[in-house]
């Protein structure tokens, strides 16, 4: 796989249906295991989330096709990954790893940590974050909270 086999582009209103489609594709199985999937409740939550202007949304594209969604919030000292979703048909090809490494490189350049949470029912994603150097910082009943601490260059 190429060094960067994807591109990020700003999410627009025209991407709304794709964002809903990827939410179902990437989260439904995990949500069903935890609470069951209530379509009306999930749609209402999705619509509320899409109106949140504090979330920076980027579509993940490969070969000009949307295959994922990245949602971030940024603070002075930390970038918080709200969601990173890759369509099931594109999973396992290293795109998620590439996107995460790109985010971590940007965070390192800015001197920021990166935080996220992952469903406990998603061991594959959890293992990816651990391989990338994220450490568990806490848990809720359904999620593991993780953080990658920006390395500081020590001069001896």
C-alpha cells in the first residue's frame, strides 16, 4: 500500500446521506451488541450530531470515492477523535491505520495529544489503537477511553 493511499476532504451538506450510511455500516453491529439498534433514536442522535458545529468533519476518500468519515474536535492541548469510520468493504486495507498515523503526525507537529474512545465490543479497533501507542485512560460501561501522548524531544 502506498504511503498515503487516501485523502481527506471537508464534509459538505451533499455528504449527509453518505454520513448516515457509514454510521449504520460501521457502528450498527457494535451498538446492537450493547443496546440494540433503535433506528428512530439512532437517526435523531445522528441528526443532532450533524448540527454540532464544533465537530470538524472530513470524508476519507480513496481513488475519488468516499470510503470513510473522520470527526474531530480540537482544543489547545488535545485533538479528540469523535469518530473514525471506514466502510466495511474498505476495512482491512490499512486506511484506518494511515489516517490515524497522519493525525498523530499532525498532532505531534502541533505539540498535542490525541484522545478517543472505542466500543468495548470492537476489539479490532481497540487493538489498532494500542498498536499505534494509545494507552487506556479509563472506561465507561460501554467504552474504553484512550490517549496518545505527544512525545517531547528530550535534549541531553
